[in-house]
């Protein structure tokens, strides 16, 4: 998968995907042409981690956590 495909799969911009590569959140190999070949498994793992984190956040939100008056 290349950066464009990873961006579409993760619903992220190209700079965000590059940032994930730089931070090591997803893994890829730099090609001779200057692009990346991104490991599909690392993209899938990142997507699952983000989905789990989002689900955990939404599950933790109750009306008890709302400020008074809202």
C-alpha cells in the first residue's frame, strides 16, 4: 500500500500519514523513487487501535460527566 492508499483507508490527509510513518505508528519502506511502501498489517493495527480508543471514549461519556447546566 502506498501513502495515498493508506490515507484513504484511514480517512487521513497525506501529511498525517507521513507523520504516522515518522513517529513509527505505522511502518513502511522508502523506495528508490522517494515514495513509501507501507505495511498493510501496520495500517490495519493502527486503524483497530484508533477504533478501540474512540469506542472507549464514547463509552465513558455519560450524562454524569456533563457540566452543570448542559
